[in-house]
């Protein structure tokens, strides 16, 4: 396969150590699979914002758009770096998701053997993907909310184009993804609050229109409250979930809790021309630089990056190595979500099993 | 104690049979405690909407405001009864919550002994209350969203007054409620997405201002995604949760899943001058009239009604009887959330233990 250029945003807090871990795993798998991967660091995050006034310098965003095949991103953000309206600066989500128009935020939720979970389900009973719309919904208000001393407001807006492309993405994914729900039936669950809100009723209408093009995939509906319930009570039901931005954010953390925590959960942000890959958790500055963070989400995000480049065998190799490390007990996660063998210990355990 | 007038909205679907069950329990407890309760039926719900064009006739709403001490409400709504914008008609939430200005939606989440749950926690580890703001937030848009064929939007608006009164309600509840988190420390957790959205940053700012009046109660914060995670992974942490309307809707169903389902979860809607009490689940028309629905949520809602009237000993009596019925195995809930002894069987089991 051709040489690949990969941008690396190291991020804030635990970001750099996680990204180091993932790059080490990527380099090792590239060796074994004969891939040529070239990594270059690009700036971005809360520290960058503090230094430059931009979460990402505009030239760097341009380079991400034009010079790379994909971007690996660490978690970003520092709680003390805030804007005047009280929201956090330097989170990069607004810049990257809108700037690269990566409209599909893909979040697989999968319980691995050997992983401790607070729910009474087995591996194989939790294996679904949340497709979170990434460019509109309630997040469209990010940085654009209004307010004074007496009230504040944000808007949840969905467009026909935005709904169509995300629903189509979800149905295509249901056709092609390797996992499946316990009953083996392919389905796309539309999650919304269409019984109460007009924007969500619109979302569901567009879902129905697009679904008509996929008679082979089961249509399925949940109001957002019922979805939250069922992700805990009956996760085996789900295959692909498609939902609005704010709901997708919340439901993916909920799903993460059922598979051992945020440290287990990778994600892909995918657009027509660009894509980037990141853990779904934050930068945990409190434990930064102490070799305590779990790099699994970052490593699994790098597997999604390889999938995106068409390198499925290399991607599978990483996923198998991660699964083996947990199944064999080489990696154990304590109650705070931290690996007892340290960040570097997890990296070693995975690399050894590639 | 003085005679009490209680309005009864029987509701749609399984509503009538649940309300019958709760009224039977209330009447039995009134006998034993020497209370005088007078019940009158008032119209409301999707069937009412279909007949009259109003989810509730305006005169009935007036009566609720002026002639009763409290209202017991069954679940309402029929999926086929909809407005032109696609949202459901006849859900009554808009009419009652705004019409009676019942700004505090109080939703206790408590795991009872003998109840099957999908999470690995014991009774005593899940015992918290969600205080959902009930009159603004994203639901303020209900019926007021905008849209055409290309886009649709709703607004999430919070006001200083709305935030202040709900946060104050939550802190007062933390001082007085009987349950407590496992570590015994009183806390009010503010759940929002203030890192991204200005409205939520406003909500958190007002939370901080009000919290200053309650130095005896611990301040606590969760972003909405982290809250969804922690309600599954660490429910014992929570005592009182205060949050916006839409988030409260979702998080309470999530919490319900951890304590055996929606059928276990009562709620109170409380305002300065009015209050009504209802299960947090819907009207399940598919199983209506078949003696299959679980009336526990409705029965526990009637206990909250008694608490509101100051009849704490009668309320406790109902709660103890419900807990005993489950603990002794007299009531068992199957995988669909339905009692194996039927709706009436649950009623009998509770009445026998009063
Ligand atoms: C950090 C935060 C802004 C971000 C989001 O809400 O999108 C994160 O929670 C995520 O899920 O990627
Ligand atoms: C039926 C629905 C409109 C209602 C709500 O969303 O408020 C219900 O889910 C609830 O929680 O009371």
C-alpha cells in the first residue's frame, strides 16, 4: 500500500502519553504489515489556545484538510481555559468537526472479554455503534448562544441535508459493519424526542425517507428517554444507533459505562474529504504525566484510523491484540478506570500481542 | 387531619387500571390511618384531545388549580394522536406543568430489595432523587418550534428565575429527604453541558450562587455525558441531582433502568400552589386493559402525594408495603417489565401489607 501521512494532535493533559502509546502501536503494526506511515505533529487544544488565541492555528487546519490522509487526535481541554460566556476554550470539537465537516461521529460500544463492567451482560451482548451527528443539532449553538443576566438560550437546529447524510451514513454502516446485535438482525435505531420537539420530529421524518432506500435493514425507533433506559436494560437489542449531536454525546458515555468506561471507547469523526480519530473521553489533567491513564481508547481509535485508510487487516490486528491483552488478564483496570500496569504497561501488553 | 379533595386523571392506555390500583391503595391506607380522601375524576389526555380538541378542557385545568389539594394522574398519550408538526397531542405535560406552574419534577430513584436489576449494585447503593426543571429548558419549545421543509429548530432557554427556584428546591430537598448516598454526605449535583453551551453555563452560574446559601450541603458537578456514565458506573455517589428539563427526562429513565425499570419509578410535579403525581412511564396502549401493567410507579406516586399533603406516616406505610411485597417475593416482574401476578395481583399484595 502507498505511504500514508498522518497528522498527530497530541492534546492536553493525558493526551501526549496516550498519543505516544497509540503511535507506538501503529508503528509496530506498520512494521508487521509492511505499511509506511509518516507521522507529523500539529498543534491544537487548550494549551495552544492559551498561547495563540486559537484552539488550532488556521494554517494547521488547512494542512489537516489538504496534506494528510488522516488525523490522530488526543483528548484536549483544560478546565481553567474558558471564554467569557463560561464555556471551555480549546476543546477543538467546534474547530475540527465543523472545519473539516466531519459530519459522522462513529462510536462503537463493545464489551470485551475480561473487562469489568457494572452491568450483568456478557461480551457479545453489547456490540453496537452510535452514529452521532457532528455538525448541527444543539451543538450548532456552540459559541453562538445568546444571553444576558436574566436568561440564556441555545438553539437545536437540524437541516434536511444534515439529517439525510447522517442517516444514510448509519444505514450504510449497518450494511457493512462486522459486529451485529445478538439476534443477528441488522437495524438502525433512530433516537430522538419527536413526541415533544419539532426539530426531532423533522429528524425522524427524514430518517423514514432515507430508510425507504434500505429495505434490507430493520427500522427501529426510540425516544431519547427510552433509549437511555434500554441501553442499560437491553443493550443486546442495538446494532446501529443514529442520533442528534447532543444526544449522541450523552448516549455514548452511557454506553461506555456498560463496557468498562470511557477508557475503552474509541471514535471516528468522518467527513467526505477528511477524518480524524480520538478517544471519547477528556484530557484528565489531574493524572497527566503519571503513567496512570488508560490508552486503550486511543489505541482503538488508531485501529479505526487504519480501517478508514482501507488497512483492515492491520486494524483487526490491533483490535485482536487489545482484546487478548484484556482476556488474558495482562491488562486490568482498577475502580478509577486506570490500568494497574500503567499507560506504558498497556502499550507493551498490546504491542507484544500484535 | 382535614378532609382532602384529590383530582384523578385516569389517562390513556394502561392509565385507568393503574389509577384504579393506586386509588384502592390510597383508600385502604386512608382507612387504616383515619384520613378522609375524596376523589373526583377529571378529564385529560389523548382521548380527551381527540374528543374535544384540548388535552385538557380549560375548566378542568381551572378546577385543578382551585378546587383540589392535589392531583393523581395516570400516564397519557396515544401514538396516533398527533399534531401537524409530528409531535404528540394529548400528552398533558405542557398543559399541566406550565398551566399549574409545577416547576419541580421530583423523581426518586431507589433500588428495592427483591427487585431484579441489570446492574451489579445492591439496595442501599442506589437511592437518589432527580430534580428536573419542569417549565423551561429545551421543553419551552414544545409546540413553539419552527421549521419548514429544509430545517427545523427548537430553543433551549433558561431564565434566572427558573434556575434559581429549581436549584433552591433541590438544596432544600437535600436537607430534608430521608434517603442518603452511601457515604452519608449530603450533596446536590448540578448536571449540565456548561463546557459547550451558554445556556448551561448560565444554569451552572446560578447553581453556584444559590449553593452559597447552603454551606452544609456539598457542591457537585457533572457534565451531562459524565452524569450518564456515572449513573451506571457509580450510582452510590448521588444524593440529589438538579438539571434542565430535557436532561432530567432522559436521566430519570436511565436511573429507572438501574432500579428495575420505569414501572418502579414514581414522580411528583410540584409548584407553589399546585402539585400532581404520576408515573414516569407512558401509557403502553399495547397492553392496556389486560391486567398486565405494573402499578408500582402509580402506587408510589400516590405515596408522594400523601407526603405532599403532610401525611408522612400514611406515605411511609405505602412505601413499606410495596417494599415488603417485592422483598417477600409476592410480586415478581418478568423480563418485559410486567408483574407475573398481574396488575390486580400487585394491588392485592400491597394492600395486604399496609
Ligand atoms: C469535550 C466535549 C466538548 C466533547 C463533546 O461534547 O463533543 C466530548 O464530550 C466528546 O464526546 O467528544
Ligand atoms: C411523555 C413525555 C412527553 C414525558 C416527558 O418527556 O416529559 C415523559 O417522558 C415524562 O418523563 O414525563
